[in-house]
C-alpha cells in the first residue's frame, strides 16, 4: 500500500509574482506532488489555502499519512480550527514535513512551542547543504552535500527545540543554519527542511526532490495509523481488583515475600 501524501501550499505567490509563475506555472505544490509521485510507493495529492477548509477537511486528513506544508505570506489567514485539526492528526500519528518559510506557520510553532525565529537575507547566494547525519533515512542515496546556486539565506540562531539534525547549510555570505531537523510529537514524526524560496527553482532540483521522497518514507506512520487520544480520564473501573487496605495491618501490606 502506497503512502498517502497531501501536499499543502498557500498558492499565493504563484498568482502575484511573475517570476514565481514562470518557475512554477502550476504551483509549487504541484511541482512537489509530481516529484513525490515519481516514487511508486507514494501517492500525492494537493491542497491549497483558498479551498474550503484550506483543503484540509476531516475526510482529507483521515486519508493522509503524511502532510507537507509550504507557507509564507498568509500564515495569519490559516484558520485556528484547521491548525487544531492538523495538530490532532500529528499527535495521533500523521507525519508532517514543514518546508522553508513554513517555520513561521501556526502549526509548526504550535508543535514546537518556541519562537521558531531566525535571521534571513534574500540576495540569491550559493548554499551548500551538508549531510551531517548520513546514517539517517532522510539522507539515503544523497551525496555528501547538495549545492544550490541561488537561495535565500536563513541564519542562526534558529528558535527551535532540540531535535535530530540531518542537514546543516553553509551560505556564500558565511552564515550556517540547521536546515533539516526531525522531532516526534505524540505518535507523529515532524521534519523541517529549509530550502525552497519561491523565486528559485529549488523544488525542480533532483537531489532536493530525493530528500522530500526520503522524508515522506521516514515520516509515514509505522504502527496503527491513528493512536487513540485519551485526554485525562478518571479511571473508575481498573483492570484489576483493588484490595481495601486493612487499617490494623502492620508493616508491609502487599503480601509479598517476607510478609508476616
């Protein structure tokens, strides 16, 4: 059975910026989905901000093993109810891959519980993306580093909690950045991957596409698809009979070895 992926994108820049439209004529989300669908073990579809419920209905998420998320200028337009819905699914086992400027998405900040702030510069400088954890499944089949001739710089400090770092970027201007980090939240796996500024053809790069395919396989649920949430129930009917303590008993009342 193939991994079911929903590729979510704002789909805003593609309609307002001629450069973005020329690079991604059918949208960044479609480019990413097409790259994922080159893997016979993945079936990807798309969803966008302008669709009803942002394309992330209960029915869609119920049939999503992994959700990818690209957002930038419209983080505030994402409805809180949808964020809550996605968070619930992640805690239950759905994988989440957050891309580039999605570091400021409501869902990512909520799951991280931190500022997720960083430094940035957009001059189209060279990026060398180093694989610093070659044994990680997301790095499978990749070279020692990936060179992107033009990208937006993100720089440290990056306001994220500790996680497992897979990639570190070096930029032509001298900054470095943790560009690929993983976490678990509840039963779900989360991966943040930095490359992907909208005015550069990053998602057409074959090695970046391989990272995304690897990440989908890593983030897919490995146990039951949805772990059952339990809240904080008061258990009035325990699975074993609880003895009523004898107030007159002395010493160990458990009846174990050495009990007198």
